[in-house]
């Protein structure tokens, strides 16, 4: 009986100071931080891949270890106690420090070994991943590359939270704590039905974008949608001009163009793959300087593997030079 009581409350010697309490475990701290962030046991358990009973037990064990009530539990919701609010920030700091320790340990190993979690946006993945995968296979056979295709906002969340290590996406990002390694610039190309008045031209002025209706775009959340709209607005297109958003991916977008529903803008790297499936599509090229986007690698500023990522970027640039892009010197 006495041993179970002293697990939570420090023992006191006769007239002396309390003995040092038992130390909390990392699992207990992760469980508590998850609950502090979600204020919901089920959501917190899902977020860290733990069963709800195990999470609840871990938080209770932490309260017992610290001899402090961290949470106020009701039948409807969970709230942080005043002590819980103070200790949640400390717990996050501890977990961040442990994560930094593990990252340093990974970096201490030989370069291009272990796991590399690469995030890629959907408007880049189908066209550049074959090059990336071939490079890794041929040059870095000991690297365990894990690819995650997500939209930009999700990728950045994953990077800053440590779920991802490196991103391949369009820039600039302008996100504090994230560094960019430019790879290349690529032009946008106009994709039209074959009978469109701009089909096949190589000198399209940007001003032509003012009158292109309907303009087909990707769904909200895709950075390529925002980039295409920025190009159009820079050319003088009014924000009230007609746009049709009805495609979750570029493949669907060009099929809609082939069906005569409008025109769209594609990055040059996507052109061969996406327009080669239909004989109803035509392309038009803009006069110089053509509207373009920049694609880069992005990493956490000060990442332990930043030297390794710079070497990877150099090797990738050499492979990308075979594409219709303008490689940016490192």
C-alpha cells in the first residue's frame, strides 16, 4: 500500500526535505501536450496514434507523478487547470528539445542514410517525382525516401511540426523559420481547344489573359490556382472576370479544356504528360518574358541535415536540366 501512495507524492524523511519525485516519461508528456492542444481526449489520442484509454491513463499518471491536477474534466469537455496551462508550455519545450536531440543524432550518421520524408505538391509530383526517385535509387541507395503528396498549407504544417523533413514545391513561401533552396523557373503555357484563336501561337501577349473566358482553374487550396490568378491579374484581368473552378487535378482540368469548356494555364513540366493524352488540345506560348513560377526545396531553417539537403539540391538541378526549365544556380 505504501509503495503505491509514494509514486505520486514525494516521501519525507523524519524532519528532512521531501525525496526527489519520480520523473515523468516522454509518453506521459506527449499525451498531456496532445490533450492541451486538442482539449478533447479522442482527438488527442488520434493525433498521436494512441488509444484513448492509454492516453487518459498516461495523463493521470503524469498528474500523480507531478502531484498536480493538470486538467478539469467534465462530462462535456476538457479544460486546462491554471497549473496545466503553465506546465503545458514547459512540456512542449521538453518534447521539442528531445526532437532536436534525435535530429542531431540522425545527422551524426553518414549522410544520405536513414529516413527522408519528402513532401511534394500535386502540381509537381507527377512530373518531377520520376526524376527524384531515379536520382535517389542510383545515387543514394541507402536513403529511405518516403513521399507525401499534399497541398502547400498541409506540407508547411508538416514541416514545421516535424512530420516532414524536406518539401518540393512552388515558392516564394514567406514563412518564418522555413528556408528555400531554389531549383528552377518554368514558364506557364496556355492550353486551349484546337479551334481556339490562340492555339499554336508562340507570341501571345500577356494582355490576352484579360479576355480569356471561361478560364478553368484548380480547386481552392492549390497554389497553382493562386499563381495562375496572379498572372492574370498582373496582365490586367479584373477580379470579377469569369473563372470556373471544377477540377481537383491537372488531368481533369485539361480534359475539360479538350471538351471545349474553356482554357487553362499549365506549367511547362506538366505539358507533355497532360496534353499527350488527347488530340483535342492545343498549346500557345507567351511572348518573352513569359509568366512563370519557381520551384524549390524547402526545409526548416537551421535543420541538422541542411548540408545534406544542399548537396541533394545540386544533384537534382543537374537532372532537372533535361526538362524545359531554367535551372537556378545554387
